[in-house]
C-alpha cells in the first residue's frame, strides 16, 4: 500500500530555485513540506544513506521555509512563542527552539536564528508558523512585520562537507562552530552560512537569499567536489532515525508537548522569560502520561498487520492500546529495526521491552544509546 | 520535468480513514494538502474528467481539513478573519469566505460553516488557518477554543450525485439547497451533509466525524451506486479550470488580495462589521495593479519555454514581465487550452489578447464566458 504512487505537482506544491538541478541529478521521489517540494530519494534510501555517511551531499532543503520577524518587538514575539530562553543567543547563532501554544503543545520545532535584536528567522519544520506569529502580533498589537523572506536553504552534509564548503566559501567556513553562522561571500553576495543540518554526519546550511545564484551555487559545489564524490542527496530516513532526529508531523504533533517528546533539555522552564507556554509546561512537567521512545528489534519487521488508518502502527499490550509507532526503518549499519514510538508511561514504568508482531523489542531513550545499537 | 516522480509517504503526510479504499480503487497519484494525502488521478485526468461529467464519483477530500472555533467569542473571531459579512448566515449554512490579514492579503479561501453562534467550522484550502485563528484568539484574549476536529469530508460529485446520496441518506438530501446542509443519519450517527463541492457538476460533501464509519460509508455509496456507474474520483484539474474554480496556493497566495483575484463579489466592504482586513481592502479597491484572468488559446500549448523557477510560466510583453500563468490545462470538451493568469492591469486596460509561445490567446473574466469557451 502507498508504494509507487506518483506525486502531482502544481504551483501550489512549490518548486525551488534548485529543482531543475535536482531533476537533472535524477531525483526519484519527493514529499511536500511547507507547501514545497522536498526530494526524498535519489539512487535508493540505502545507497543514499551509505554515500551520505562516507562522502558529501548537496541537499535542496528550500522547504525549510524561513519566517522573518522584524521590528522593535521582534525579540519579544519570538520569545513568546518558545519556552527556550533566547536571551543569550548571539547574532548569527541558531537555537533549536520548540514553538508551543499556551497549553504547551508543539506547533513546530524550528531553528531560531537571530540576525540582530530586531531581525530573526524561524527556520521551519512543516507547519505554517508564519500564521501563528502573524496572529499573535496582530492580537497583541506588536510592532513587527512577519513574512516569508525569499531564502532558500541548501544543505551540504557528510564527513567531507567542511572541505567542500571551505573550497567554495573560503577557509572561514572551517571556523564556524555548531549552530553558529557567518556571512560568507559567493557570487558577490554575502550569504548566511551555518554549521547545522538534519543529519549527524556534520555539515552546513547555506541560507541563500538570491535565487539567481541558486544554480551557480549548486554548480560550484559540484565543480569543487568532484574528487570528494559529491552527489545530490536529501534528508535520509535511515540516517535521521539512527541519529535520533525527530520529524514534526511524524514523531510528534500539536497533541504533544516537548516533554512528551524527550525535548525537556531544550526548554528553560525555570527561566524568568515571557513565554506563552511556560506556565502550562511547568505544570505538565509534574506528571507525564506519554513519552516518545526508541524501539530496537533485531529482525527485519513487517508492521503492516498493526497499521492504523492514520499512517502509524498501533502498539497493544494485553488488549490495551498503549501507543503508536510513528517512524521506523531498517538500519543496514546496525542490522536492527529502529522505531520511534509514543508510549504510555504506565507501561514504560513497568517494562523495558515490548512485543510487536510476534517479536520482542527493547525500549530506549532517544537518541539511541550507542551500545544498544551495536549490541 | 517533474513527470513520473514518486511520492514518499510518512505519518507526516497523513493518510485518511478512506485511504485503504482509495488504494483499492486504484489511485495512481496524490498530492499533499493540509499535510494530508489528496488523490489526484485514478484512470487518467481525461478519463476521470469525462466520467465525473457523466456519472457520479466518490472523492476522499479529508484533506479539506476543518478548523473548529467554539465558545462565546467564536462568531466574533470568525468574522474578524474574513471581509465577508457573516451576520446573516444561518445554522448549517456554508459561505465561501476568503480569510485575509490586516493588509487584505489572502491567507486561505475556505468555506465557513456555522453550526450555531458558538460553534463554527472553517473548511480549509491548503494553509494552517488553525494557527492564524489560535494566534488571534490568544492575542486578543478571546474566549474560544480553536482546534482541528476529527472530521473527514467525503465528496459525492457528478450529475447523479443527488440520486446516490438520497439512496444512502434518504430523500431529505434532495431538498438541501446549494451551500446549505442538514444533519442526516448514517450508521446511527447524525452527520452534516451539505450541497457543495469543488466541481461544477453538482453534488454533496459529507462531513463525517466518525472515522469508524468511513469505510462503511464508502462501501454503502458503492453498493447503492453500481447502476449509476459510481467510481472513485478526485478534484479534477480540467473540470475545475473549465468551471473557474480557483486553487489557493496555485492561482493566488498571500501576496494577493481577493480583489486581485476577482473575488470582490464575495466581500462586503461596505458592511458595518468588525473584520481585520476591511479597511485595507476598501483602500485597495480604489486602484488595482494586478488581476487574475482567464486565457484561452485555440491550440494545444507547450509553455515549457516560459517555465520559471517557481512552478509558473512567465508572461512577457515587449520585454516587460507582465504576469504569470498560474494554472493551465487542455480542455477536451472545448478543444481549447485554458489558463488562469495573474496579469498587470496596465496591460489589460489596453489589450484583450495576449501572445505566448508564438500563439495568440484571448483574455476573459473568470469563470470563462460560455460563448468564449464554445467559440
């Protein structure tokens, strides 16, 4: 089911300034993310995975749409949206900052990037946070503009990413620390380049604001990367699950809090900040009824008999529904089947394993402990 | 380009309670709409079109996600979001009501359905209006809840739709007027059924709130419709363009006002209503620089040489960019190539035709005049 179906592309499912290059590179599949095409497969998920872990890939992640918040009340509005303390963020620094409503539920889990006190970018997972920010700004009467700037992130990911990016942008790129960025020059433009990206292989995201440079930038990366075996790639489901990277909309949604998802370390619930969700999250931190956990099975699993009608797999124990598998993949590196599952904490308190489809799996925190993967 | 690419489906691109039936019916392609799968092709766009115009189809349009606004301030919040006067809307009536921000730009063009003064549904085009409504409610301190209810619309469209729906829901369905609805019974549940749908062929939308009835409802429609040649279908690009139905995200987006899109007749700019956008739209009504128009070409057109990097086709005149084709399709009924294009009004004031790719097209209002289609 749901295999080998085509995607219908219209103007609504937006192309990116890189789409022509992505097509020429032989993309086989897309998803739609923030109303925009996001490539998902080039050679095959497994071949793409091994290449990413060994070499360097160029990813069209323009679908990581930016929301720009600009004006005297910009810092106040951005802080209002997240329970993470943003007071000490420096210019050109990024922070993973779950956005929550007044009940503490997650509306998105973006990277917040500060350009200066009056200019911020929210680098989005898949939901229209622009509308949330606009609604708040309108209702509170804040002095800000909220809009989607013409910025098209291109990621360079993999162990050779630093070498490739420094060849194109200069050695300054090597000095950029994790989740920091610099304005670096390409094609006469000063472009925000950050050490970040949705993989554990290391790399950079180039927040290109000049669409006319999209193809020249793509081409420069390929010209300078030939001996590095550069290839077109995309966020890879195997790699991101091995790495414990969550996907908003799959692993969690607006019915979950960051605490449910094990994201407590990214929150500052004791901070004296003006954040919409902080009171609700302090209260919810006192007791937790569900938790996102990692599951490891030693066999290739076929979960189809547990498929529910909303795209997940139901987890049962003694005829009680105790949770749902949200994402799952076979890891060719560890020879294990890895899952993220939202599970009832009552069950978790009493059990460290779980049976599904006749097989026993072990339950772990996310990211998976290395010894559990290697066991 | 962008032909025959696969769609990657995860939990984030949500399945619907009808997806298993849609798959069994042989769906060939999907798009993603409100983070949910929306079927786009069964046999072929042309075969689907002719069948829709002659018989009756069942459409999984669960991706027409509802936003429920409930509470003492519900009517006030919904009115604030649209420049259409909702004061006289009756219970169970629907109204096409563009949602605009304080600058008059369109954020969505949903159907607003009133259950009662304190309970409304916003039946969405493709954007997260829930976040806009939640932001406004939060900022203004309104006493409302805003949430996505578990409602999965199923459309029954085509000239035999009334016959089929009345066989399943009873003859009361025949008395429902356009954009009105009734609570009708199926499977022991009272379900909101409206005479509406995204085609000009007539039909109903069944706002099923009980997902466990999704497959029984689908099956009942097929059992009762065998002699009516019922088939699975979906919104059809040929039919909707012939009919002049706009698609938010393709034909217009948050850079356009309803006035730009020829939707002035759905606004009540002189009404004494509390609507965020009404002041800006009154001002913008004084002069208009762009307008969405229909174009008709008598030949099969290949616009690929005009393709731009954002999924549209650029329209040039004397080396000046005067607009963009947003949607376009060959009409097998009229033997004409039909387009929706956003064009510079300066050009429109002086011209009633337009040359593209070496062919002359005529410019019309939307919906296309019947005599222009038949000419």
